[in-house]
């Protein structure tokens, strides 16, 4: 019923969360979460992440380097293309720009972002874009590099309506996390009301940003239902409708993913 379009299963600490991966996936299934996308943040841990998700047909992955991750050697386009050549890998990222956590000359972030966009266009696997305090430059680079030829999603969206509209004009989807349930997220709630339903995705970004009523806990894919429920309330529609539309959007965007039969998923 639900799809968690962005999580980091490899970063959920079982000692802190109290559940190992099979238990997390069982909890997700019990909460009608059929499919999830485990998103890469660096290449050093990519092999471990891939081996972790490999046994589970309901879990897909991406390949990429987060904009704040410091590397001894920057990822190359050819390297990203090679690592993406796997049916489990359905996206490139997460990538983008982050000026909140990084200061000084951001050209290294810009070049990294450009390489991810190029890899996405070559592989025809969509981009997962992270942007924080860098909305103008993010949209600028997307336009300069013809990111619309790749498509993708603005994940964990927290920017303004103008940025959302600019991204959607380039064919991108807007994904809402548990932040939309936070009391002080007034502008974001309004954007969640306005985004066309055919451009809407939902996510957890677990283990971070647990939604109300689970704030303070380690986030997990099972909690994506709370995001769906809240957006349904904002839009005066049913949770089932948000679940159906966001799931259809996921499979439209990530067209190499196959719908998972939840009765068969381990």
C-alpha cells in the first residue's frame, strides 16, 4: 500500500533501534509498506549497502555521494555508471548542494553534482536531489546540465513554493518526509497542499526525522504511513488515495523497479 521512496536502511543502528533488518522489514510489512528505496550516501559503504539489501525483493537501492560527504577521491561519471549497472540500483544519488553544513568555495560540490547529473542521463536512472540553503544554485545547475533529461525527485523537500515549481517545471517530483508533520513547518504544509498529486512522493529519510507521533524515536520505513496520513488530512482526502497515488508515481519515476508482491516479500 505504501512506498518509502527514501530511506537509509544501512544507517539504522539495531542497538539503538532495537530491531535488526529482517525485523524492520517485518514491521514495514505489518504497516503495509510494500517497497522501499535505500539511498546511497557514499561509495565507500556502497558494497556493504548493496549486499545488505540484495536478498530482499521489496528493497531497491541507489548509488551516489551525498553533497556533504568528504572524499579522498571524487566520484567519476564512469564509476557511477558502472556501479549503477545492477537491477537493484534504480537511481543516482543522493546528490545535490548543501550550504548549511559546508562553507567556503562550493565549486567541488557543484562539480560533484554535475557528474551525478551526467551519470543519471547516461544510465537513464533518475536523480535523487538533496538541497539545503542552496535552492537557487541547485535549480541553476539543474537547468545548466539539462537535468530534465534525467528526471528525478527533490527529496525531503523543505524549500519554498517557487523552488518546488521550478523543479516540477523540469519534470521533477517533490517528496515529503516527516518534517511536514512538525508543528513549525507551516510553509511546507501549504506546499504539500499545492503540489499536484501526480508529482507527489512520500518518504521517511530514516533513521532521521521521525514524524509525529514518533518524534524522538529512530525513524524507520514503517513510519511512512504517518506522512501519508498527515498529507491526506492536509488535502482533505483519504490516506488510501495518497498511498495509491504516491505508489503509482514511484513506479512511474523509477520505471526499472518492479511492483513487489507483499505476500512474497521476506
